[in-house]
C-alpha cells in the first residue's frame, strides 16, 4: 500500500517514517501541512505528527542519510519565520500545546510546551 492515498477531495498520508520504503518526501510534507489539522478556533496552529520508533540499523540510512536531510529541506519552507514557524516537540509537548489552544491561548505555541503536563523529573 502506498503511504499516500487520495480520494476525490481528500488526501491522506501517514506520518510514520518507519521504513526505508516510506521516506518523507516533499510531496508528503506538503500533504501533511495542507490537511491543516488544528484545534477549533486556532487554525493558525497546524499540527503535523511525524514519528519513528528509534533508528534501528535497517532504518538508519532513511532517517539519518539523504532521505532525512531531504525531509528537513522540505520542512524549511514551513519555517520562514513569517508565515510559518516550525516547532519540533515531543508527544507530551504537542499535547500541551493542543490543550493550550483548546483553552483559547494564542501567540507562540512554544510557550505552552509545559502547559498541562510538566516536564518529567530528572534523576540527579
């Protein structure tokens, strides 16, 4: 099955970067952003969840080699500092930013990384 599936008026592309056969291409990045996934009332904060479960040897080249660099080049157009600002966040931080949006907060989404769930404790 292709990672991107299109139907009349819709497009879907999973955010998994699990295999070398499923690299993040510029068209996939554009598809993710064009879906405009957001919290109601906060359409200016678009959420794109891209994930991998580590970088096992069989995936290393696709994540850390040229395909990984291509992903970051494709993302760069969504980080112009004016129309778009890209934030790399953990799942916990993404939850917190979404929760802040649900409560009507605006401004810099990065300010809400610890909004509801605090940082985990650090062992000393």
